C-alpha cells in the first residue's frame, strides 16, 4: 500500500514538474485566462489593462512615474462604427471577449505581451500589445501594438476604427500635443515626451482636443468623424490634452485589415537605487580607511 502511495506521489511530482517545464516553454503566465485585468512588466516599466471596460490600457509606469490618466477614464482604448447611420461603439464593452491572455515570451519570469480577441458573428478584432521597457533609470519605454480587424461576412464592410488616448505626463502643469506629420503625434511637457508613430497604414482622420471633447464625441448617440484639428505642426496646450486617430476602410468579404503602431516614452533619467547603495558603501569604506590610518 505504502509503495503504491509512494509511486503515485512520485508520479504526481513528475507530472507537476513536466507541467512546470511545459508552462515555462510555452510562456504560460500565472494569470487566469478569464480575468479582465492584466499586468505587463518589462525592465523599468509596467503596463496595466482592464480589457472589458473603456479604461482598457489605464496605467503605464516608467521608472516609478505614471503616464496615463487612469481611474475610470479611458487611458488608451478603441471604438468602431459600421456605416454612418449609428453612433461609435466601444470595442471593449460591446464586443464579447473570445480569448485573452498575457504571456512571458522572453522567458524572464514577467509577462510582457497581451493578446485580446473581441468578436461576434460578423466581426473579429484582435489586439496585441508588447511592452519593451528601457534600462532601469533610463526614463524610456516602448509599447508596440497590432490590431487585426476581420470582416467575417460575405459582403463588403464600411468600417470606421477609432483609437483614443488620454496620457497625463508626470509632474505639475498641463501637456501640449502636436501632429508632427500625418501619422505621428508628439505629446510633451518639459523633459517628458510621449510619441506615437502609426507604422501602417496612415490614418484617415485625427484630432487633438482638451478632455473630454473627443471622448464625448465617441460616446454620444450619433455618428462623428474626427475633425483633423489642429493642423499638422500646430500644438494644442498646455492643458489636459487627449488625441485620437480614425481609419476609414471598406473591408472586403472574408478579409482582414491590419493596423500597426509604436508608442515611445522619454523622461528624465532616474538615479538607480542600486547605484546609490554602491556609492554610499564606497564612501563609507573610504571614510573608514581614512579614520583607521
Ligand atoms: Ca518577459
Ligand atoms: Ca458619436
Ligand atoms: Ca491628458
């Protein structure tokens, strides 16, 4: 009997070990796949997502500094409209989540990639984010995003996709934002800067406005297009600025439309705590040496 229990215990331990190895190899994180709250972490940065509310990407912390407005307000989130008759709809609250999960694709123990699939019988929207933190104390961070929109119907789909972002850069005072060209936005305040480059394709419309003008437009009862203001090269601010992009596309039957973008944060460097500790120890040793002489 004891031998059977020992054999079963050893088998269970082996199974556990194999599952652990499989989890590490597959990059499965400890997060439950049905949770709507996800945390990414990479080097000096963390990013948090609430994928089933308009908050969506609500926190981006770089070297201990917060760059998104957060709370119940959308940080960085998506809306869509099919045709021009009805209002815009929140991707995160009107389309059911079909699959989602955070993975540790570089095997360092922290998930840094998030995948969320929204969809119904006519439409599927896949969003994926990858956080690339900078070195500790560097003040820099990067987030790449891919959005894949599939028309599952047998007819062409007159599709409008909206990306909305409300960053509040660290420190007192308001921010400024400017479209430096048709597919790059630059939000800045002193030494703090956030840029987004749309790698592909160039958006159809864009808008920088003071909170909550654009958000009201996206959540009201009628259809709206972004107003292409201010003109390229003209900054709006200082204040609580938000910015948004709109893509208008007719997606052919059974086809997919891809959007790819990159966000980059630059802030002042932060002295590393580890460097401080080493410096303090070094000074202490120097003083001790002088005293004992
Ligand atoms: Ca990782
Ligand atoms: Ca609207
Ligand atoms: Ca803002």
